C-alpha cells in the first residue's frame, strides 16, 4: 500500500476505529447499567474525549471532500477573478482559525502537563486526551491546503 493511498484515507480509517471503540465502550456501559445496575464512570470520560477527536477528523474529511457549507449563490454573483480572491481569502481565514485552535490546544497541553492534571475516572494525565486536538487539527489544515492547491490549479486551467 502506497503512502499516498494511506494518506488519502487516514482520517476515515481513524474515524472508523475511534468511533467503533467509542460505541463499544458506550454500549458496554449501557449493558452494565441495565443488567447489573452499575454504571462504569470511565466510559463518559472516554466517549466525550474520543468524540472530540472524531469531530476533528470528520471536519478534515469534510474539507477533503469539499462538503462544508458555502454560500455559493453569493460568490457566483462575482466575476471569476473576484471569486478566486474570495476563495483564497476564506481559505486563509479557515487556516487562521485552525492555527488559533492549535495554539490554544498546545497552551492547554502545556498547562495540563505542568499542573500534572489527572482525569477523574481513569486517573491518566489529561494532556493525553488534549494532545489529539492539535494533531487532528493539523490534518484539517493539510486538507485545506490540498483543496486550495487543487482549486487554484483547476481555476488556472479554465
């Protein structure tokens, strides 16, 4: 399997694995709650944090497939050159937003590391959950750049 093929489907693969794990953990909690009248406290901690990761991976997939919302009817009212500039501007805004998210997440990780913050249910270092945010946000930025390059090449061909 080539690197390009792995790179093209890494988000989908991670989403499947994480979502299957998250669903299994939640399902086991439901079963234990109803059969044994005992709730597993750690399941909420895991599912919430993994859900954040899956959401970021889903956003990356959305950018890759070009399925995020856009106000195309307004953009199409502009001349072709202006549409290209609007696309570049909105892409820069998206990248700026996700760079800000990475910056805040890294600051959060540093803070959690320095404070030695431990999760309530599993007793693990909280930064292990938070570390997924900048990593998966980098996937989003890479996909935004990928779409930017693809769209600019297509615009030049037209």
